[in-house]
C-alpha cells in the first residue's frame, strides 16, 4: 500500500483510496477532474481552469500553456505533493514543480491512493503535503472498448472520448495495453452569461486534443525472478485565446505537450519471505508554445517557449522479516538509488530565436530504511489487540545544495477488532525547483516610490531571476486519527484524522518591487542607501544584455537609493492544520444494495511572508484553499441499474483582492449518474451504458469582483469553482 515500503504492514499514515467503482460512479471522464473533486486537493496552482486568470495570487503557477493538472494537497503548492504512477516518479515539466496527470487514460486506472500526510522519510523530496499514487490495472484478461460524448448545456466544452483496453495473461506472464483519444472544445467568455463584460476573444477553458497509451507487462524468468516494464506516453495539443486590459492585441496560444515515463526492472523472491526489486526509470515532459498576436492581415509572432523536464534513475530495494520476537515478527525495508533531474525553460521572440533560457540539472543519491516492530503479541483481548511501531528514515544527497536526512515515527494501536488508532510524527523537506535556482538572472534599474526622497522616488537596482543560493524548504508534521468499522453495522466505516504541518524556509519573492520602499513589511528584500561601491559591484555582476534601465537616465552608483531582491528566497513560513472525516455505509446485498458516502476536510492555512510580516490566514480567501469543503451522496443498486447522487459544497469566501473586501457566496452543486449493465445475449453481452450530469442544476460560480489589472470580466474564483456549468455525458462500453 502507498505510504510504506513494507509488505503486510498497515501504514500509520492516513490513506484515501479512490477505487474503480468510485471513479465510475463519479461521472468524471478524466483523472484531473477526479482529483479536483477530492476535498483534500486544492484546485489552485496548475490546472486548466486556472490558466485563464494569470498570476492573481501566485505568478509562479501562471506558466501553464498546455493546461496541465497537478495535485496540490492542502494547498501547499503543486511542488509539495509527490505524484507517482505505479510507485514510480514522473518528470516535473513545469516551473513550479509537480507532475502532470491530466491525460493518463482513465479506463486504465485501477485505483488512486492518496497519502494525506508528510512522507519525505518514505519517498523523499516533494512529499511534504502527501503522495498521490495512480495505480494502473494489472492481470486484466480480455478487451474493453469505451465511447463517450459530453456537452455543456450552456455551450462550448463539447467532449469526445474513445478508449481501448487489451489484456491477457499466460503461465508466468501478463500484458495490458490501454489507449485513449480525447478531445474537448474550448469554453470562451462569450459562452457564459456570468462573463458579459469580458474582453474578446478570451478562453475560460482551453481547447485540447490528446492521445495517450499505457503499457504494463511482466514475465517470469525463473521460479525466483521476474522481469517487468511499465510505460506511459501522452501527446496533447492545446489552444486558447487571451485579451487583457493592457494587451497590445488579442493573442492565440497553441501548445503541444509530449511526455513519457518508462520503468523496467527485475523482481526477486529471495530467502525466506524476502522480496527485492532492481529497476530503472526514465521520464520526460516537454511543452512547446508559440503564442501569436491576432493582428490583421497576418498573425504576428509574440513569443515562443519550450519547457523541458527530465528524470533518470535507478533503484534497488528489498523487504522482509528480520527477527521473531515474543510480540511478533519484525519487518524491514531498505533501499538505495540514484536519480538525475533536468529542467530548461527557453523563451524568445520567435520559435527560431530562443534567447532567454533557464537551464539546470542535478543528481541525487539516496538511501532509505523502514522498520516495523510489534510491541505486543496480536490477540483478541479487549483493549489491546495489537500495538505496532513503524520507524522510517531517508537520506538524500543533492549535488546542488548538499544532504538532507529526515525521520518519521508512526504508531498503530488496535484496542479492538473494530477500532484502529494511528499517529505519526516526522520531518519533511522539498528541494528547490531547478527553475527557481537557474532562471535567467537580470538586473532592472527602476524608479521606485520612496517617501524618504525629496523627489518622492529613487532609482533602485532590482535583482530578478534565479537564486543559486536557495536551500530546501523544511517541515515538521504530525497526525493523529482513528478508523472505525462497526461490528453491529457491518457496512459502516468511519475514518477521522487531525493533522498539523509547520512549513518553514518557504520559497517566496517580494509581492511587488514597486512597494519595496513604501511598505515596511518589505524590509527583508531591501538594502537601503547602499554605498556606491556596493551598487557598482551589483551592476558589474550582470552582463550588459541582462541589464534593463527603465529610468531614462544613465546608471550612476552614487544615486542608487536601494537594492531590491526580486528573486525567490527562503523567507516565508506556513502552518496547515485541520481535520479530515470520511464515512462510508454499505446497506443490503450485492443485487439490491445502497452506499452512503461522505468526505470532508477543514483547513486552517496560515502564512507569514517575512519575519517582519504579520501572520495571515489564507484559507477562506478567494483563490486560496477553502476553510471547509465536502463531497457526499448516495448510490443505490438494483439488479442491472445503479443510480448515484452527489452533493459538492464550497463555503462562503472573502475576496481580499479588492478594497473594501467582498463577501463571496457559497457554492453547492449536485451531480447525478445512472449506470445500466444488462445481461444481454450474443454479441451485445458485456455492453454497459451510463449517463451522468455534473452540476445538474447549472449553478454559476459565485461572483468575485476582480481588479482591473486582471482579465477584465473574469469575475469568479477559478481555483475553487468551474466555468463549465451543467455537463451531460453519455458513455457506452463493451467488454469482449
């Protein structure tokens, strides 16, 4: 199970499992939408819907030309959630970090396991907020063809999807191949009545077309050795239009994404119950964008951009029992590996002339261990069925900033057969993104408002670009929770968790260099009244082509009023604390049964931008994670029919992007899906039908007033709501 490397051990961390049945009854046709519906996952950061409103609360996530979707647990940033496919890493192909999951074929997914607890001691960097592990189907025998067609009743967004699975197994081996083709029309501002004042043309959701293939295969080489290979390839083309209040002209931004991830290796059955694996993995994520001005008579090139993320790695691991104590069997997992990461971001005036390039790579050597110790013998005595201690540790040595070692301790206490109590404490870390370290360094000479100057402003040297001195972000985290299954109500399962993550040395930049000398909270980023020698040395540290003088006067070191650091630095701190609650209650037999389900989360996300800044509560603000979010409903099965109704609730928000602050209404939507799986004879056997309606009552997103500097008329919270409206999908599938 995700969350531990030891077979047969119940992990002390909370784990949410989104199974195949839950995916089917949700009515969603993409893994991105499935993850966005999870209350613990925040829609801000990298998602197709957020690309329309660029850099409102975080410019670091505004560069997403292909409409990628990256999990963002607890709203701590997409780079703080580790995303795996069958336990293997994918390449991070975006400047802000994280792995895109948007075009993984949804019919190839067996389940999604989400660890909502810091897991750096188990998986390494990026797992501060948790882990999302997409588990693909295995041991599938047969073939399945699926066709679906979906449309938004308000216009735009029409979706067509076709997929094909083929799997077979033989004595000692199996193979599964899945292919999916999907295309969806854009939703433009003219398609929605809640964006009447938006400029045209403008896209709320991009148009895209994708083709994706997954492959998994295993083959026994002997009674103790088997070879395996897992592969994923995605080709996605996207296109969207934008017109801003200060744009020279409307622009179109066609882009292409090409990504692959391959893992291959050997599985070994060793002495006693020990198992081991040796594998290599290779992954790449490449995006090309060629935005053009829509001028007449010919579209004029505006900018071309190429973003590339790569990862190469090798790992060996093993796990098994090492001792038998009076209390039970002690189990151990160990492993070591090597990984090389690369990232580049090149942009220029035309696709043939890429000039500003951020490029960097690094290698990581790591070793980890995990130990499970039973503290008391397993029994049926009341109050103490079992008590287990799980200790994890991991050391990672980065070539660019050094080594980091993090521990984690977990306890699993089972007082009775129906109750499991669990608790964890540990440290976590996130390595700085290669883009943040290696972005092109530039120096801007700006005239900044300065109340201490007799003229009201002063020329300042503003340093921008990458910061090679960045250090890892670090965290301390704990969780405590309980899982309950009722012996009287055999179908009832309740799980609750309290969590607390204290995140320090967070990488952040000054909100605006133009307030550097007027806002005392920006003092951390400012060197006031520098000496002429210091100003000259900073100026001389940049080549002339990287110096941009906007003052209209020649550089004079004696007149520089301040040096402002506009680079990202380790300065901020965050605390994410709250509680999760999930309830599932199954009623009746298989042919005539029901299921009640609920998943909700409460979050306090508090941030301090600099040591001089006050603490600010971010959760509950528009474009930030909500204070509370829930998803609940019911399914009823009667023979071949299954009906599901789901309610999604987002509480009221506060819009602090305008003065005075605005109160934003809550948003409640209802989804419904009807599935029909009849027992048909002959060639029609195995044919299933489903009809789903998302946002059945066509609730518009609540009105959020935006500043005029943002896209005019985009008056809704794109991080927490969707412009799609009512969306109806009909799907037909046939198993062969």
